[in-house]
C-alpha cells in the first residue's frame, strides 16, 4: 500500500529541514493534537500513540540522501516506511511531501488507509508551519 501526502511549502532551507527531520525529538512538533504519547526511546527512535490507535515505534532508517529522510517501523507486525521527500524551492523555502509504504493484507489496508492518510496530511500541515 502506498499513500502520498499533499506537497507543502516549508519556510526553511532544504538543509535546515533535512537536519530537523534527522532529530527524532523534533517529530513531537509534527504530531497531531490527539496524540496520547510521544517518547524518544533512543537517539534515532521514538514511540508515539494517537488516541484510539495502538502505539507505533519508528526509527530513522536512512538520511544519506540530502533530499530524503526515511523512517521505518521497528516492529515487523506493521511493516512500513515513511519517507520525507524534500525539494529546494529557494534558499529559504522547501517543498516537502511524505510517502507511506507498507505491506499489509487487503483487510488491514482497508482499515488503516483513511487514518494513515489523515495522519500524514497532519504531519505535512504541521511541517508547513515550521520556520
């Protein structure tokens, strides 16, 4: 299953946004208001929970490409990645889009498609408010 967020403009240079997304503690600023939990569990990983949903642990998988930051689920129960694609607009503006890729059975995919779509759109909306 693949889902893409809308593209948003962020008032940060691509380098600054890339650095921001490499620090797991910064993801607390991007989470929806209905979060029930956010906890950094190690330098490159965090756990978050939204009201009414199970907790999910994510870790930074790859930051080698200056145009991407890849997060991945720590648990094999919900195997997915969340990739931030960054594109420079100007020295202090960046276009950002999130790509969710997961391997789920059709029933699970149908159940989580709408909540995940709303979640990644919220993350990008909150990213657009950074400066």
